[in-house]
C-alpha cells in the first residue's frame, strides 16, 4: 500500500476526511475515516503500462459503486485476499461504468499491479470530497458568493506532480475548464519523458477540454519547461490572481511550494484545492 501520510500521489490518497461519518448517496453506503470499508466485487478489465514504473488499470465495478462517484478527485480502496488495502484516486471522469487508475508500482502493491484481465479485486465504496470546484470556482456556488464577491474563476490551473496527474485527469475530463473564458493550463511535473503518463491524451485535452499542457522535467530534456512546476508557474506568472483557482495533486513539498507561490501572487488560499 502506498503511504497516505501527506502524500498526494495519484495512486495513494493523502489525508482522509476527518469526521467519522456515515451517509448515503444514491443508495450506496459511504463510510468516513475510521469506519471499516464496505467491500464489493470488481474485476480487472485491463492492465497496461502507462509509463515506466506505472500501470494503467481499468476496473469493472458494480453499477451502484460507479454511480456513487460524483466528484473528480474521489478515491477507493483496492485489495485482494488478505492483502493490506491501498488507497487509489480514480483517474477517469465521473459518469463512467468503469473506473480507471494510474498506479505507481512498488513492493507493497505488486499483488495488484501484476493482475491480469479478468482477475477479481475487492473495491471499497467511493470516498473523499474530491475537488470542490463548483463551490469555489463556479459563479453559482455558495462559497463564490460569500468569499469571492460572486466572481467565478476566469483562470484555472491544474498542477500535477508525478502520478498525481491521475485525479487531475478526472477533473479535466469532467469538464471543469470547458466554460472558462480563457484556456486552462495543466502544469505536469515529472523526472523526464520516461515517466510522463497520458501523453496520448494531451491533444484531446487541448481540443475537447480547453486545457493546454505544460510538461516540466526536473531531469532530462524535451519538456516544455526545465525545472519544477512551481518554477514554471512563477516564470509565466498568474493571470488575474483574484479570479484564479487551482487544483493540485503531487508530493507534499510540491503541493506546499505551489500553494505558497499562488497565494503570494494573490490567489485566494481557499481556491487552491486538494482532493482530500
């Protein structure tokens, strides 16, 4: 299982919701932090290499589990047998019959990343608040009226570090940026081209989802920017900070540096969103 302590890697969710609550959504029981998971039977539909050291896994889940996925950035637990469950952000957009994941391989999840098509998997209920973009970005959200003088975001940034691009893919393909007056930007930071996932989707995101991708390589060459995502954002600057929002997912240091930079530039702290 990948660490949950303040890591935002796409395949491991950092902190879970603090209150231990039970609630029902579309007939599916969801449990808060501290409650035992509610397991259902799922099946591996496909398991392919996404990039070096990462697997793209598609899972067939029960209809009620799929229906409970309502907000990009939410996650489930996955396991088999008596293995310790891992926490994995859903990479596909809500409304799909299957769940897709981008999982960084390690010794703790080899039991999952090595599974073939047709293999059974235990999948928990959908959990987490996800990215609260409607509340903080959109003009008709209550928080927008209360905190932001009714001004919706005109500028949206997606900021990913490594496999943290997974829940941001969900956010992009959920159409968060479609109605923006200007194009959104995904700043996507990795070591080099070998660990750059979803390269085949960049054109689609540009053409169909109003999102441009800026690849940031900390090593190697070929990226749009040489260095870290926060450095790329600083180099370009933030257009209209007061009306800018960001959805961020990546290692703790990256998240902290990005949030500090954006708030220093004038972005409302509450508009720098995490998915936990």
